[in-house]
C-alpha cells in the first residue's frame, strides 16, 4: 500500500530499525504519543516533499536511518518520512535552532 507515493511496508521496517537504534525504553505514554501522531496524517504530497527535502538537507539528519539526529541531545529521533506526513506545525530543528520546516 502506498500513501503519498511511499511504500509503507518498506518504510515500516526502516521505522522499526530506527526505533531499535535509538534504544529507548518503550512505555504506554510513548506508544500513545506515536499513535496520536499517526492519526495526524493529512498533508498534501507537495507539502510532504517540501518538508522531506528540508529534512534531508538538515545537518542533524542521519541518512542511514532517515532519522532526525540521534534522539539524544541533538535532534528528536523521529523517523522523518513519517513525521513530514503529519500536521505538526514545525520540526525539532525549527523549534530549537531555526533550521528546518514549518
């Protein structure tokens, strides 16, 4: 199944790999937070492309895992192809340093 031209089965595996790499302790609050953002999908394909291109150019972007920073001190650790699809107002980089999408 594709949403915005993205093969979800392939991206889901990459998302799971990113979560394992960050090594966070999963709890109910984090799971509810992820589900909440999953239901905020709904931006246009044009907006998604603009946001994702901005993420790829960002200095804290990790190409191997497609995540924002390392999830520790720098970056939020989000899986950027999915975050760019949500109706969130601005990304971590824009909020903290003025670099990123809004």
